[in-house]
């Protein structure tokens, strides 16, 4: 009896997770609506000298998803990350490219997803396109 209950529960959970990939909550849609084509700049100010410097920039696309994030120090750019998404409403990240302080790519990540929307694999590439490593995600549900 317990086994069939657990199997049904897991099937329901998988169906719900798959539905979440297609269904986006109204709250998420409202947040995305406010972020469409938005650029957010964060500034720091030194209390003693009152000098101001740019700390971080986030750029959102026409669907309200982050497509670029850049962090700065007083000397300039520390790092930058660009994101590419699937075209579905749930919009999973397909690819991330990380750039160094000289704005040169140093890490590329590509993702594969399970049918229920969870991450299956993460492929890590060097800037020259050579596969460096693969991370596999395993999900274990406990009672």
C-alpha cells in the first residue's frame, strides 16, 4: 500500500513540476512585466569623500528576464555574465557566458533540463569551445 501511495505521489509531483515549466505564476508574470526592457544600476558612495562609483548593472529583456549582469569595482569591471533562455513561457536558462575583468570570456555553461523542468546536466566549456567538465544533477525525494 505504501509503495503505490509513494508512486502516485511521485507521479503527481512530476506532473506538477512539468506544469510549472509551462505555467508561470501571476506574481512572476507581474514582476516580469515591470522589468521589461529595464536596466538597473546600483551605485556605491564613500561616506568620507562622497565619491560615487558604479557597483552593478542588471539588464532585462522584453520578457523581463535578466540577460546581462555586470559587477564593477573602483578600478572598473570585475566580471560580467550574459544569459540565453529557451523560448518557452517558463524560459529556462540555456547558456551562460562569464567574462573576466578584461571583458574576455573565461567560462561558458550550457544546460539540459529534464521533462519535469529540473536541471539534468550542466556542460562547462573553456573559451576556445573545449568541454572542460559535465555536472549531472540527481534529485532524490525523501519521505
